[in-house]
C-alpha cells in the first residue's frame, strides 16, 4: 500500500486551519493557520505549503447546519474549494462537517485545560479532525 499525502482545510472567513494528513495511519498533523480577509486567504502561504508537502489531493471541510442544510459559510467554503482546484490543479474533496470547531476546542481543553486553548490552534485541530473523519469514511 502506498502512502498518499493530503492537505486538509478548516475554512473560515478570518482564519483557515491547515493540517497534513496521510493515508497509511489515517491521521493528520496540524500545520498552520492562514489568515483570511472575508474568506480570501493569503494564497502565497497556501502555495508555500503545497510546494513543501506536495499533496496528492486536498480536503476542505464544508460546514452545514445540524440538520444537514447549507448556510452562508457552506457556499463560501465551496468557493474556496473550487479556487484551490483551479489554482493548484489538484483533486479537492469536500468533507461535510458539523461542529468540528467545537469538537476541536473540547479536545484541546481536555488535553491541557484553559491554558492549552490559548496556545494551540483550534482551527488547525479542526483541520486534523476534518481529514481524519473524511479518510476513515471515504478510504
């Protein structure tokens, strides 16, 4: 079995958390937060990560309401996924996500308390969860 590398994105209008995942262990590692302005990221930072990690594909968390219906961020995240595909000519997988940020915050708090929440990136932890949930469902 060959190992495939993916970059995973937790899209937000102010911050986009990014993690690197791989298919052998189906785990991911937090990388960094790229700041965005109205959902538009610093593309140079994303390009640098693409060049460094050389992923086979990308995974973008697409937020939906608890009942599965789309909302304002759903469309923005889908547009971000389309932009990634157009810019980097890589396959982009959309992973439906609900409450990932809340789960990431709880995981960080359980591991290190309030202080950990101030020092660890919830956005990157959410990107890890997005990849790990997606890879276990789809691969």
